[in-house]
């Protein structure tokens, strides 16, 4: 019958979840529901499958930053930079800002000042203090 998928429903639901994770950060189900650790675990599995996808590494940087891990976020942004074909995601700006922040404050302040977050287009909130 035309218009009816032959793909099993559970497979379609899994694909929906995967595409939501791979293509969407701000409105990702796990981000919206405050499940940043779940999102990070899912991203790891996608990065294993698609290691050359700069967007996944950039999203991992955002997720790690949101979770209060600026040093780990910097690693992810730097990886995204090495894969970058364009500057759409702003990974190099994040790398520059986080490297300076870590140098200045170390682990004392897990987040950038609000004005720098705003300049970077970050409006996803923080998961710690």
C-alpha cells in the first residue's frame, strides 16, 4: 500500500531518536528534559560511528560545557576544529574563549562570563551551580 512504511515501528522510533541527537542540540529531547549525561552517552556512541562528523564533536563540546566541564568541552571543540570544513558551528571561537578562561580561572569557574556566552550564542543554561 502506497504511503505505508515497511520499516518496523520500533526501528522508526530509534531512527527518530538518532536523528534528533545527531541534528539537534537546543531542542534535543535529553537536553530539554535535563538529561545531559544521557545525551553525552548517546553522543559518544554516535562519535564512535561517525568520528569525522564535526557537528557531533561540537555538540559534545556544548554538552560537556553545559555539564560544567570546560576542559573536556575544550577537547571536543578542538576536535571539531580539526574536522571543520566551515565555521558554521563556531568551534574555534569556543576553543579560544575556553582556553583563555581555563588559563585564567582553572577549575574554579566552570562557566564563562555571561557576556562571552552571549557572544558565542550559548543559551542552554547550566547543569551545576
